[in-house]
C-alpha cells in the first residue's frame, strides 16, 4: 500500500510531552481514518518556528511521488490519493454540519430543561411553604374546634341528663322527689359531667338512672336554676329583640354558674336543625284548658348550650302550625294555652326552679296562674320575674274580657279586681300585662325607643301609672344587651388593632389612628374625651361648649360626633371647634360607622346622656365594652347628673365601678394613678350590664 508522509516542523524546546493531546494530531487521525491509508510520523527539528505547520500539499505530493517512482506506482497512487482525499473532505464536511446541528439542538434543549428545572424547583419550594402554612392552620383550627367541641359536648351531656330525668318522671320511672334530687346531683357535678359514659346515654332511661345514682360526690357547683317561659329564642324562632335577648342572657347566666333552660311552643316554622340531640319524650304530658285535660307532645334538645323544651299541643295542634308567630285573632287563647301547659309540665316533671322568668304580655298570665294554682305543687321556693320589652298596655292583646281567664283555669271573680288584673281605665276588662306586674316578684323594664325610655323614666306608662306607683319597688331598668358580633373590640373589623381585657395594648393604637384620621396631634399620652349624640335636645349647648373650653386647655382632646342633621347645632359646634386653641376639638357629623367604632376604642372617657334620654345608642354600654370610662353628662357642672335612676340597679353597677366621678375627677385619677385607672378599665370591660341587672334581680327575689 501507498505510504503518505507528513512533516511537522516544531521548535525543539516546544515539543509537547503527549502528541495524542494535540488538536492537530486529532485532525490528522480523522483524515487518516477517512482516507483509509496508513500514516507515519516524522518529526524533524529542521528549523526553528513558533507554530506547528503542515508541509504544503504540493511538497508532500512531490515527495510521495519521488518515493514511489522507483516502484512504478506513480500514476496509480496519484489517482487513488486524489479520490480518497475528495471523498474524505465531503464526508468530513457533512459530518461536521450534522454534529454542529445536533450540538445546537442539544444546547437549546439543555437551556430549556434548565429553565423548566428552575421553575419546578421554585414551584416546589412554594408548595412546600404553602403546605407548612396549611398544616399550621389546620392544627390551629383543630385545636380551636377541639376546645369548642369539648365545651359543647360538656353542655350537651349536662342537658341530655337533665332532660332524661324529665322523661323518667313522665314515664313513672321515678317520683318528683327523687327527680329533684337527681337534678341537683347533676348540677353539682357539672364540672366533671364529661366523664359520664356516652354509651349509657344511648340506652334506656333505666340504664341512665342506674349510672346517675353512681355519680361521685365531688365537683359540686352552685347557682340558681332559671326557667324562661317565652315565645322566641334565637336561632330557632326570631321576630323581634326578644329572641336574641333570651339566647344572650341564657348563655351569659350559664357562664356565671347558673342553670338555665327555655320552654317554647313547638311552632311549625321552627328551625329544628339548630337543636342538638332533639328527641321526643315517649309519654304524653297533659295540661288543662277550656274545662278539660289535653295531651301535649314534649320535645327536648340543646340550643347554644342551653336546654330547650318544646311543647306541641295534640288536640289544639293548629295553634302553632301557622305561617307567623303573632298577629292572629286568637293570640290570647294560643299563648294562654302555652303558659298553662308550661306550668303543668314543670309541676309534673318535678322541677323546682329558683326563678320562672316570663316575658311580655304573651306569658304574663303565668304570674297569676303560678300564685293562684301552682305554688303549692312543689314550687314553694320558686319566684317570678317579668321582663317587658315595650309597654303598650292598651293594645287589644292586653285587654280581654274576664271570662277569657277561665280557659286556663283562673277564677275571673278573684282576679277581676282593681288591685289585681282589672284594667285601670276600662274596668270591664282585665289587663294581662298589669297582671304580670302585680303577680311578679320583680319587673325588668327594657325600653326599645327614645320616647319610650323617657316615658318610663317619668314612670308614666299610659294606663299603668297607678299600678307602677304601687309596685315601684319591684321595678328594675335595664338597657338592651349589645350585639357582640358587632360591638366587641377583640373582633371589631373597623379597628386597626383588636384588643381585650386580657391584652389592652391595641387600644393605644386605636387612639393614635383616631387622632390621625381627625387631624389631631398624634400623641398616645394625650387624653381623649369622646361624645356621641343621636340628638342633643337634653343638653345645654352653651354649657357643653364652656366645659370643652375649660378642659381642652389641660392638654385634653375632644371628639364630638353628631348623628342628627340639625344644621344650627352643627354650625355652633363647628364655630366652637375653630375657637378652641391648639385644635383640641374635632366635630364629626353624620352616622359614620367606622369613625363611631374608632371613637369608642380610641377615647379614654366618654360623655353620655342618661339611659332614658338616649337608650338606643347604648353609649355607656359600648364605652364599657371598649375600655372607655362612661361619665353621665351634666354640662353645667361637668359632674355626673343627679337623675332619679341613680337609685336603680343600673346606676348602682356603674357607681360600683367608677363611683360618681366628675370629668375633672376622672382626669385627675388618670394622671395620678395610671395603674388603678387601667385596672378599673379592665374590670369594666368584663362587665355585662344587662346580665348583671338580671343577676341582681334574681338574687334579690330569691331572698324574698
């Protein structure tokens, strides 16, 4: 075979240690492989050069021919060499193009995959973080749910047991005396009632009774037993303010250690999905009406942690199978039947409540029925409290012929008297609401409008003035309870920072935000006095302005919110705002809910009109809830007003917190003893004024 010689001229001192690593050598190897002829190397240090050079093609060709001439292969070698060299060039060029094409494609794929990988890593990291946050949230919700479930379960077990005792009595399993002992036993062990075996609750009354008799003598608790006989309860049935009042008061009382249950008619419109553990007692409970006994179906369950009993007439089933709760011509008959059936059920089941709490004209007849018929049926220790939300004593549903009273078992002749139920202005009729006042041990009046509040304050209820004068010692005045879903600083959505009696630090943030929004000097140490009026007819405007001028000089900021549209008064106040030095008075007009919430939260002191001049606004109640000291406004002196209701339970509760401080005395206390001021604030925030009024009333009548 032909031999091809390649000559390289390299400097002696630059000769590489390994020729195999040289790019040029690699190229020659590829050419040799493509051309398919042997390759020999001859490295000659002939001349000095700075580059590795190939001997040019002509020289190589001439040298090769010279070497082969002597062998007679010149022509064949030349043709063979040229052919093979040409083929090699084409193959090399095609391969080179293919390689670079594949390389570019691979490079693009690698870059794309790199981007996808980075995006996937970021997404994975994001998902990991979200997973961690989700797990934390789930754990938190599970803990909260566990606490709520534990509380609900405890309350449910308590009422399941108490209502099962009722079933035992109605079914003749135990007598009323033992039933009373059983109820007392369950109440005394409420603290550890969750230990009662749940599987036993699923069994019959006999098994439950056997387990109850084995309750250990520990974990006792005290508290009055209160039964509401009423016509509404949230969320089962709600027409007016009575429904939320019943539920809120019942829950608050149970939180104070009371045992509270509610008896309602079983309306066809009841939302029974809200009743936990609803069950029908398998025994008819009979009640008297219209000269004979009638069967009732009794249903028991738990609503909002409160035991509920529903009474369903059998013969008079249509009484409560209607579209509405009120508004029918036979309303007096309907609610008289329910009132009598409730008392029959209480007496037969052996209950011995401390207080029967009745409400409005619908169940006011319970008072006369209790004292004339039921008091000697094991209820000697029970007392009656009547709550009135609205005193329309001249309405047709309050005034009825005396003969109507016979339906539920009362003797018309004995009660149709001036000192009992006889109406004060129409002596031919009896007044059901008057009967409730006369026969109750205490009467709680809850005004529902400004005009009604002022009327009650003057003890001038149309048609009942003589009755109220005789029974004035029974009267308690109480405001409506607050809507805690809306007025609670711990969850108030309008506040920049929520706070509570346990952690009051957020109140300072609310103060600074109030100052910022109203353009006052932002200083958390500055005292803010708030005033919110729905009307200002009971205030001497000049005295109010004088009070503001005197006090604002002592580094005190005033915020007055006028919710009415009396332009003359607004202009007077805005004029005073311009006159006060240092811009320490800001007047806000209109009913701005966000600002009103912020004023309650950001103020240190809240001036207010007395309850009976502005009952719907509930300024003192909201102030207490938000950690702001309420001071009744008497603009002439700056002191708490000297009004008749100072002797009422409401005023006594206020005085127990802050005495009868004037504005000046309150400001002095803030400066001299900040810690005492803070303690008073935290104590006030935990008060439930509406509940406390009732607790006071319950306690007083129990001691009668």
